[in-house]
């Protein structure tokens, strides 16, 4: 089984790039299951109902979120949709769900969305302990467990990888919008990459307009961010999972 995870969609241009390229990737790579992080689809912050509907028109099995989950009020109209996940370690009582169980090729696949706590301006529960408890619950119900860890610090992501090595099928990081070149299979068999990158404007500062970004850094004034224009890239990763062992046998980065 081949599982494709696509990095943070940035703005409407990122959604369009997904729609242009996804079917080509699915056909070329023989993809069976698709996860897309869309917490920046709503022009850099959150997701609109139109974004959500546009993504669901494609062969996408799960949409994950992150620190901008509540960036657009539209989300409260569809937050309980079975294909949408928000971080499982958000505070108790918030709407939506942090994991889902899906079926594909006779396998039960659990996808968990988590958010980091290091340098992320969101109050959340401990992702390590939440993950540990969820895995204890899910390991008897599923064949494959995949985690989208939406976190800033590379150390936090790497630490979670080692913490859960052998307990989940794969872990991929999102949030920084910069694809890392450290894809690997950890010692106990878990597929891992620190960050899968973004799908959005190529000539940009993590998807945002360069001039606006530079002005913020140069002057420290609260210049309004806006999405960059021009050619888009698509970043992601493919986990090739052995059907007999449910372990990853290859990790392949996608950079288009």
C-alpha cells in the first residue's frame, strides 16, 4: 500500500496546484490513500467551506489541520465531517475530532493529527502523552497508524519520532512549510520525515509575499501578510507500506 501525504496547502493557489497535480501523482506512483494538510488553505489562515469542498472533489481520504484550525469561522459548519481532523491534543471540549479510522484495500488505517507545544502559540495538551494513550486504544482496532505532527521545532518532531518508533506505521511533520531531507525508516520500523513542506507559491517566504515579509523583519511593524503570486510547488511524501507486516519499506519525498 502506498500512502501519500501532501504538505500544507497555502491559499487558493495551493488548492489549485493540488487539483492540477494530484491525479497525476496517484496514477504515476500508484497511490492508495491520500492525506492533505489544509490549515493554511483559507488564504494563509484556516480553511473556508469552498476550500473544503474543492479538496473533497479530489481523491483525498483525510484533511488534517494545525495551529490555524479556527482561522476561518466556516469550519464550524463542517468540523465534524469524517474526513476532517483537527489536533487531537487540543483542549477537551473543542468541536471536531483528532483522529479517524478509514478502510482501504482491506486495511484499517488510523490517522492522528497532533500539534506541537514548542514555539507554537496555541495552548494544547502534551502531544507525547496524548499520542501514547491514543495508540494504546487504536492498536487493537487498526492495522496502520499514521501521524501528522504539526509542530515548529525540529527537535520536538524528531523526539516524537523516536518516542513512537515501532508503535506507529509512520510520522510526518507539517507546519514549517520547508521540506526536510531526512526521510528515513527508524530503527524499529516507523517511517519518518521532519517536515513534508508546503503546496503553494514557489517564490515566497513560506508561501507569503516576499516584500511584505521583508518589511516585517526589517521594521518589526505589523505589516499585513498576503499570499505570494506566481508559480506553485507541491511538496509531500510517499510511505510505501508492506502489506504483510504493515511496516514502511520505503519513504519517498515529492517535490514538484
